């Protein structure tokens, strides 16, 4: 196993699953990584057809509201983030994508610089049909933070409260987003107890 791939395998193995589905995604990802070194996207949109993504969920630590973007290609409200470049560490991808897509430096104070969540999802929208193996990072920012959004990727961006997310049609978000919110709330509750 190549060193860059080994580092990803170690990150995935260290994740504590929220539920059975995340446990299944972790086991599936560990098996995938054990059987190939071709885990990084080499060509847009889908070469190889399954590859790594680093999501960066911007969270206000005061109330756990999240900043999401209206993603043009996916047609969904999503966290920012992007594909992990060949040989790049996924945490570096999270830092890079936060700078590129929001114009801020990533602050990992809430959950640390390791991913909080893992999902395996078949994509929708313009680039549909390939599989994103996504490592979800938490980036702290306050609601008064000014972002510079990439107009080629996003129609808009806005803060969502936890209640707004839970009260909105889940088809407007990544299919795993409500579960991510649950895991984030569990983490913060455990730390404050």
C-alpha cells in the first residue's frame, strides 16, 4: 500500500461510527482501500469512478448552525469541499478547499483536524453516477464571518440552524447530512458534559 493511501486507511480506521450505516461505510471503505491504490480522482468528473472527497462543514460553535452552499452541479445545499488530489492528505484538502471556496483559513477547533464522519454516496446532478467516499471535517466560524464564494460552483450560501435543517425536506441536502448533524450534536454534548 502506498504511503498516501496508508494514511487515508489509518484515518478511516480511526473513525468511530455513529451508527450501523457509518460502520458499513467504514468497512466498505477499508476494503476498497485495501484492494487498490487508485483512490484519488485523476480526471473530471469520475476517473476513477470511486474516489475520495473532503467535505468541510462550517459550524458556528455558539449554536451549531452550519453554513451550506447551493451547489450548482449537484442542485443541493451542501457543505463546501472537494476531491482529494493524488497523494494529498485529506486534511490538507479540507484546508485548501476552505480557502478556495470560502476565502477563509480552516479552524478545526470544534472536532479537531481529523474527520468526524464518513459516507459513501453515489453522486447526483450534472456529474451523477460516480461514488464519492467523503471524509467530513468540521470547520469553526461565526455567523458574522464574511465568505468569498466561488460563483462558478455555488449559486448562493447561507447559515442554517439545526432546527431549520431538521424541518426541511431532506432531499435538499446530502442524503447523510441529518446523520452528520446528529453526530456533531452528540460530540458537542459529550464534550460539554
